[in-house]
C-alpha cells in the first residue's frame, strides 16, 4: 500500500488506463483505505477522470466523472460518511443519502457498483450499506414540481390549523352491527 508521510497535506497519485465506456455494462469502482490514527479532517478517495485529463496538470479542482470519498472524522457539523459524487453536465452532484463510513484504524474496502438499469450499490467490506436508483438518490434532473413565484394566497385565506364546523354532530355511541357495545380491548406490542 501507499502511506503518506505528513499530516494535514493533500496527496495524489494517478494512473492512466485505456478509455472505456460502461454503456450497457456494470461499472465497479473499488478502493481500500486505512487511517492508522484518528484524524480531525481528511479522508481517502478515488476519482475517475475523463480520458482528456492531463496528469501533469492534475489538481484538486480538475474535473472528474465519479468520486467516492471516505471521511472518517467528526468536526462541527461534518459526520463520518461516504460521499458518492457524479459529475453531470459540468456540476458535481452529491448523493442525497447519509452513508456512514468506518471510523476505526483498520483497512476497509469501499465499493461503488453502477448498473446499466441506473441502479447502484455502495458496499463497505463487501456488505451493502446503501442501494437504490440514480435518479431518485441524486439531483441530476430539475425538480418535478417548482414553486410558482407569482402564486399568492387569496385575501380571505384562513390560517387556522383547525376550524370548527358548527353543523357537525357527534355520532351515537354503541349503535353498530353487533348492537350495544360493553367493552373494548386495546393492545400494544
């Protein structure tokens, strides 16, 4: 494996491979990461870049196609989690679900499986921790409903949560299919 030498530094290593398409094929992205100490801020990740990437000019803002990140730290409002990010039409789109990552000092295998039917699985140590539909769990498409900025409530709109109906009457108790009721049993498990 590869071990970094200094804390609180960014490290990157890249390897070029033959361009491929996963059209009508299952794509599997896997990596292992081990954090030998508790970390305040950091993580391990793998990025798949477009074939056009210049490795000599690669930096943190280089456009990527897919990134899977393990961030095993808790800091203010950040929690230990797995981020799965797709670049779609020039925007990085983050998964809408919270996936907890391992935050111990052992080696863990992180796996993303993307299927041709637009479903996915995220596994940690080969155990499924999340799955679903790409369309439902990422905001690739604009919302199906959007607020109309011109819409306004009518002037006579009643804001009360409950409104009494003066015409309403209570039902007669004890008149049903079995005649008069004498007792009732309620249970909770």
